[in-house]
C-alpha cells in the first residue's frame, strides 16, 4: 500500500511548512509522505530547526524549495499554511483535497532570543495539534 502524499506550502518554506513536513513525517510517517515548498523560498529558519529539535525531530538537513520543483507531482493533499501563500501561490491541484490552515509566522519575533523561541514553539505545537486532528484518523 502506498503512502498518502501531502505537500505543505508557505511563502518562504522556512518555518511553518518545514515544521509541518517534519511533524507529519515524524508522527504519521507510516501513512503519509510529507513534502514542503514555498512561493519565494529562502532558507530554513534556525528557530524552526531549534523548535523541532526540542521535540526530538531533526529538520536541520531540510532545504527551502520552490513549488515548481514539484510540478507534475501528484499530491493527495496540498495544504497552504499561511494566508499569503494561499493568495499568491499558483494553484497546485490536489488529487483528494486542497486545504488551508493559516498559522502565525513566528519569524518576525525578534525582541529576544527567548521570545523568538517561544513563538516558534507555540506555532510548532499549534501545527502538531492540527495535524493530529486532521491526519491522525
């Protein structure tokens, strides 16, 4: 039996989509094949890497990718995880369902290292909880 494929899309493919990919793979990788991409890829944010590492998940080897890298790839689910990607992303059709669930971008929090990490941890946990509700059953 082949795995259900999921593509997470965000603007820069630096934080939210990367965390969603890592979380789905780590918690439900027996059933799902997760990927992520962005419409203006940049780099994987160190805050996302650290927040995931704190949960025992290594995304340090991930790289930021453009959605065009997946042109012609069939995904069962395509999930936009930020409002900007939903509005600006070229339509990527899903075989089963296109979904949208916006999560706050933790990247702009720069008041202190502790507050930035707290923002990434909060968003990571929100994504984890949403994935469990949406994909665990």
